[in-house]
């Protein structure tokens, strides 16, 4: 371990890594908002182009690549205990962008009454971020291949990996065999994979940076091992997250996943890279206090998210009038007829303007229908 760098350059490295992580999380939030705006715009127009053929979507994609690249490089400079909790910046930025583009016309008093928990979450998240960045670990080392191998063969890391594998297998058994589709179980699987991801990402990123500086590390076998583990853990982590999104609410997933993933990442950094070895009790306590503030702030931000009212209508045809009738929970709700009705898109939550089909609302008189019916009876008898 290079203690000279830990004493002299750790503050500068931590600052660079922290700024890169904040910049990357903000860019990722902006990119997701841009891509969502692109999807909503296409849905609200008659443009038949695919989303990947628009400039707006590609602009968001470029921002995503830049943001994730900044997050990746930040692991090479700052400890895991600093980079992992900064994911709260992404949630904070997404919520603020939602308020900017929401543009609800409400009175200031009603707005403050409805969203005061969200603003309290903003202050807690910002204050917690300042605390854990200011009092976070300053230990840092050059992630050479031999240093990474020394960390892996150490008994704390081996014990941590053994306990992690056993816990993962037990959770996977209950999830697959016992059909325990609880949110905590799925996100614990994600967090365990995430701890492997951050360990390998820091190792790969550190060796890449050293190789760019002139000390080649890419020809070492440990680099290939870490790279394969990083890709595999990211793929399986994404699969479990997609399954969780199908079963549970996205706001709950965001808050619980942030809390569990941050806890496991901090523990992984402390065990694998010894990030808290040279820290005193005061710094550790203030770091934990800042992390707790961020946890509470993210929980309040996601808890105050406005939920859309679920609406699952079904349609029948009124035989007498030939007009579609919308039923919602046993109540009949007629659409507004202005000479047309929306076919195939009864509820348009995304603001889309579905294609309309003309409807002839003029019904023939009852006498003519009875006359046509009486005329048709003799024909049936003849057949």
C-alpha cells in the first residue's frame, strides 16, 4: 500500500472523485428526463418514427454515456464510501427536474402543504451529502495489480465473500423456489451483487487510470478476472431490478434500493479496501450521521411522489344505441362525443393524442328498425 499518496494526495483525489460522481449523477438524471420527454412527445404526435431515430433521444443517450463514464472514473480517485452515497444526487436531481417540468397551476399555500415533505427531503439530502463528504474516509492507495491480489487473499475479504455467497444462495432459494417475491428480498439480491460490482469497478477503474498514467496494469490476470466479474454482476443486477419493477412501485424501489446498495457498498469498501482503518471515531460517527440524513431524505423524496390513479376500464357496446360504454368499477362513464371517439386508447396518461375514428351518432328511428326486422322474417321462412 502506498501510504505516501494516502497522506499527501488523498484530499485532492477525494475532491476529484467526488466532483466526478456528482457531475455524473446529474448528467444521468438529465439524460433520463430528456429521453422520457422524447417518448412522451412521440406518443403525443402522429410521428411514426422510432424513438432511436430522433435527435432528442440520442442527446439523452450521449448524456447517459458521459454521466456513467464520469461515475466510473470517480471510483479510481475517491473511496467507495464517498462515491456510493452520492447516488442520492441522482434522485434529488430527478425530483427537482420533475417539479420544473410539472408546471402545476396551484396556489403557493396548497403547493407547500402538498410537497413540504419533499422539500424537507431536499434539505436532509443536501445536508447529509455535505456531512459524509466532509467527514468521509481519506485513505487512498494506488490500485496496482499486486495490491488488489493482496486484498483478495486476505481473511477479511474471504470471510466477507463466503458470507455474501451463502446469503445470496439463501435469498435466491426463497425467491425462486418459495416464490417469496418480497421487495426486500429482491433488493437484497441486488445489493449483494452491487457490492461485488463496486469492488470490481473500483479495481478496473484504478488499473485503467494507472495504465493511462504509464504503469501498465492491463496485462495482469487479475484485471481480466475483475472485468468479467464486473460485467456479470451488472447484468444479473439489472435482471433482478427489472423483475422488481414489474412487481413493486418504482418509488419504493428507488428508496429501498439506494439504502441497501449504499450500506453494502460502504461495508464492501471498509472490508476490501480498508477505507476506515485510519479514521477516528468522530469522523466515522459524522459520516454515519450524514449517511442517515441522506437515507431519510431520499425516503421522504420518494414517499412524497405523486402516484397516478390506476384506471382499468372495460368497454361494452350498447345494443340499442350502438355506442361504446366505458365502465369503471361498476360505474358507467360515457366519453365526450364530439362526432368521434378514441378507439384503442381509452385513457391516455402520457398526454398522447390517439387517432380518432368518426362515429355516426344518428340512429335510425325505432319504427324503421321494426319494419326492417318484419321484412326480414319472411325471407328466413323461405330459406
